[in-house]
């Protein structure tokens, strides 16, 4: 089956960006002139996704408003003759079919995925986390995972080599290499210490999952932090069917971290033709 549906868990509180996220979701923080979540939605659409489910929580209505039609704004832009801006605003509401479900309790990423069960049904599906921005001008990160899924079947995890001193911030895999950038995942550990980590390959916020994951999540006992961990459920899934890893190509920005967000802003700004030269000159001036 082709993967046509994607789940975006966006119910988190974004406490690392307080007070900016006190009244606005972390996913709506602007990266240049688009909110973080729009970059990830565009990646999903470019990868062939046709339907998206946002798993939301209290205070996330700004996300719904952003991807909805804005009659007043469109009328204002039309009256002012701002056709370019009008076109960009309309494209946001028309790019993909979007649905919403509420995660009533913050019980972990695994629980957020379980909230999507009725929407997904018995289909393979994608999961994208809104604070990981992967920049690739050729094949989107999710598209690379879907290529592996089409070739081999089974669930596919996005992998990235990270410094061992940072490995405790991620789910980590043990894996056997079976292709140039493809691996058979044999074990997973959620946020291991440096000594416990089976490798330097971390699981990044992109997944293609078998619908069998829902039965496992339904019975999953809480793991680290007292939450239902998606990594634990995928490890159980790997006992019944093969799970693959894709060491994706592209530059990932961890925009859930303040320094990562700043780096993303600089890198994305330097790619924008309308001000990249002037911005680069400003940076060089500041550095000297």
C-alpha cells in the first residue's frame, strides 16, 4: 500500500521556549516568514502525503487557524492589490486535506500516535515531528523513508549520526547495514546514557509505521518519564516484522532547541536570494 496519510503530534507545551510559547504553540514560531510546522507540512506534501492529522491539545487553535481560510485577510489583500501575498495565503489552505483530534492527556508521543488510530485505520502511515526541520533541495527526508518503504516494506525510521555526548537526548538504535544508507534495526533504546548507547545513530522525528503499532501502543506500559514511549512500541513491533532505518541525506535543524532554532534561522536566511548577500555581509561585519 502507498502511504497517503501522516500524523503530526503537536500537543506539547513547548516549555523550552517560554515565555514565547505561553500563548502561541511552539510549532507556530516563525522561521523567517513561515511557521515551523508549515515547513514540515510542505515536506509531507512534497513526499506524496494527501491527508494530515494534527494531534492537538489545549491552546493549539493557532495551528488550525493558520491552515484554514482567512476570509478577512484574503479580502484585505485583494482590495489592496497584493496578489502575490494573496496567492501565498490561499496556497496554505489548499495544499492538503487536514484533520484534527485532541490528545486530552499528555501521556507521551506513543499515546499521541494512538489517538490517530481511527483516522489511520489499517494503513501504513507517516509520523512527522514539527520541531525537526530537514533541509534537502532534492528529495525530502520523508520521501527518502518512503523510498525505503516501497522497496522493502515494513516500518522505517529516520536516522542521523549524532555526537555521543548528545546521544542521551534521543532514541538510539543498533542496526545492521543492508544498503548504502539503509539499515535493519535490531534494537532500540530510548535516551540511553553514553555507555548504554548501542551506536551513534539517533532516531529523528520522521517515521513510516505499520498499523500494527496501534495494537502494541494500546497495551504499552509507560517507559521513561512515565510516558508511553513510541520507541518502546517500535521495539516490540520489530519482534513481529522487520523495522528499517534510513540514514537520510539533508541538513537537520533541531528547532525544539533555542540554539538549533538560531542556527536554522541563519542557514535558511542565507538561502533566500532576496536578502542573502546583504545578510551574509552583515554577519561577517558582526563577526569581525
